[in-house]
C-alpha cells in the first residue's frame, strides 16, 4: 500500500508543476518584446507579464484548493491564517526580465501551518526548474530538471563565492554588515536575483546574503536550499517566516552559515 505521505506530496508536486507551466506560458511571449513597464508605490517595476503570470497561478489554486491561502507580490494576500498557504512571486527579478536577461525566475512555495514544505524556482527561458521537497516523514530532496542536486561542502568564508542581488539593497548598518561579510569572501558577486539560490542548491555558489526582501522573495526558496543540504535563515539565524523575511542568509553548509552569521553581527563594543 502506498505511503499516504508520498501520495499527498506527489499531488502537490504534480500541481506545482502545473502552476509553473501556466506562469511560463504567460511570461514567455513578453520576454524581449515591447512591453510597458510601470512603477509600483515602492518604485519597483511591474509589467503585464508579472500580473498575468500571478493571475494564472491564483486561478488554478482557487479552482483546485479553494480553502488554501495565497500571498502574492502583485495581487495581495488572501486567507493568510489558512492551514495551507501558497507564496507567489511571478517574476522575481523583474529588472532582469525587462532588460532581456534570462536570470529572473518564478517562485512558488507551499507552507503548512507556517512551515515551508515545497518550493519551486522556474526559469522559463532557459527551461531550468528547481524543486525542493522538505516533507515530514519523507527524505528531503532538491532537483534541477529531475536531477538530484546538492550544495557544496565549503565551510570557510575565505574559500566561499557569495552573491547578493545589488549593493543598493543594503542600507545603513546593513551595508556595514555586508561589507564585513563580503570582505572575507574569496569572491563576491552581484545580480541574478533568485537564480543565485538555485546555483547555491546546485553547488556552484556557496553563500547568498540579501536585505530589503519580502516573503515571496525568499520563502519558496527555503525548501530548495535546505533539501539540497544548505541552511537558510534571517541574519540572526532564526527560521524565515511571513514576519521576518527582510534579511536573508543562505549558505551551503552549517559551518559556513555560522561563520557568515558571525561576520554579519555587529562588532563588539569596547
């Protein structure tokens, strides 16, 4: 008899693929095509592709799981107190998207009672799809186009390759903290938004540190990083959630994560 946990997990795995396919269909026609770009209240860009992709995802969730909650970047939150909660960023990296760079991604996550169990990162132009499954009772696993992947074994900051989306996302003390951390890395690079976390899960990048994020920017990435062997938290080491998604630190190993936490911390006063 099949394990009920496998059955439920497979239902959601199949469904999240459907959501990613629907979003990709909405996004691809607009890539490197004339497209109106509007500015949201916070100054960040938004396009028809962002809105159409999220709408396609939300419609399918409402049809299949009407009692589930949804939090999305473009169309807001519904039933955030629901047992099951979907987190959606239809195009993480809209700036890259409108610049013709195929380093953006669709992020979709599923939380159960606040815990991220399933996460997807889909790059619809290069056809790369990461899925992280951290389901209770099942062996954690992260795949890239069905191939099992794992983070690197890097444990030392001086040997690590680290990413951040932009130095401008670090403000005031956050910038000081990033400078302390990045100054100890073998190499620090910028750009690629959520794609950096996919590279971390696949073992090509060792560390990602970011600030000024929202829940949809990072919660879908939690299972992808952790099920691949990595560690992801806020800058103080606490698990990420709806209320503390502003500052994110992901690392290939626990040792590297601990070293990065120490580097980000305020220096002791004398």
